[in-house]
C-alpha cells in the first residue's frame, strides 16, 4: 500500500508564489489546504476556487490573517505550512504593520496546533540588502539584515515589511520551539508575473538602481523558487535562512532583459542601446542554498 503524503497548507494560496506552490504540491500528490486571504488577489482566488472544484486533494479555506481562529481552521490536520504573505497592492506604510501582525498570528497558530511540525516562510532578499554602509561589506549572505531605520528614512516599505515580519516570525518560532525555514527570494519572475504580481514587483523594485549598482539586484524563476520551498519542507535537516535566486542583474544587458520581461511595469527609452559597460561586482552569496539543492537532488 502506497504511503499517503501529509497534508500541507499554503497561506496565502492566492498570492503569486503561493499559487505556484499549491499547483506543484498537487502535481506531486500532496493533499493541500489552500488558505485564501479575503484581501488577496481576486483573480488568483477565483482560479484557486475553480481548482478546488475539480482537483482531488485540494480544499479551499477563506482566511483573515487578523482572525487567529480562521487560520487555525485552515491548519487543522496539516503537518506543515507554506507562509506566503505578499499583498497584490503596492506596499505603503500601513501595509507594513498589517503584514507584521498577520505574520505573528500565523506563526502563533502553527505553534498552537498538534500537527504542524514545520513552517516554510517566504521572505525576500530585500530583508537583507538595505543599509547605508552596504558597500563596506564584501559579501551579503544569510547573516545580514536590512537596516529598519534606513528603510523608514528612504520609505522602502516593502523591505521594511519583509524585515520586520521575518524577524517577528523568527522570534516567535524560537520562543514556541516551532521549526521554521525562511526562503529569502530575489525578484520573482514567471508566467504572467507583470500582470498577476504587479504590486509586489513594483514594491520590490523601489531603489532598483541602488541595488543594481551594489551588486545585490537578483531575480529568481518561480518554478525554481517553488522547488526550493518544497525541498525545504521535505528535508528534515533544513533550518534557518536560505537566499534564493537564479541570477544577479549587474550589467546593462541583463537590465534590458529584465525590463523586457516586466513590460509595461518597467519602461525604457525608445531605441535604448546597450553600451557594454563593465558589470558591477556580485555581492550576494548562496552557499546554504547550494547545499540544500545538491543534498536533496
């Protein structure tokens, strides 16, 4: 008799990354609780609900991240949670507090269940790369955090939300002895990303010129990102933070490619030509990710 795979929860399954995690989990034979936020992406939510009507193993739950009990309902019977907290809107100061409070509710709910043994938390590279003295550091790796006061001063609301939320998640997970992994993703690219993930994409790219010049503007394909999430859930040895990206955008040629992928979110002057300037030094390091990918291949 074939061993039944454990039930996993994805919250928010209507976020761009959450949607692709949900699809891949179903492809791999996992039963999935798709927790859909009431303030999430309405088009993705509709798609998830339609999938729930035809996909065996998929159950859809409406969730309000400010309502602790609605999260518990979605988690019932699940052995793990993928927490993807992106909003479909462009980030502003108010969204920072909402995301932090929602993250605390989600992690606390996980800790209060008898079944959830691991949480894989989707964070961002922007939670690690922003500070005034970034050029004084040779490498930027999983030990680094963005400076919260610098983010406030520069009104970098997306990096601030990701930094505060991830730090709150880690503090609570350690206090509750909940096993957690964070995946600090680069700018997510994938099918229809400019239309379906415009808010987060625009928010991530605020300050893109500075990230580019400092060698820390990186991108990741959503399929690779999803695979890393699932590996992190399945591998019992995983813990801590993992930087996740495919490529660092550090030359004019790569910038042009990115702009073409993200049209019309990014616009370049007509007849823009690559000048062939020397590429900026790459500063991001992913030693831990390589070990995870190679170890579970």
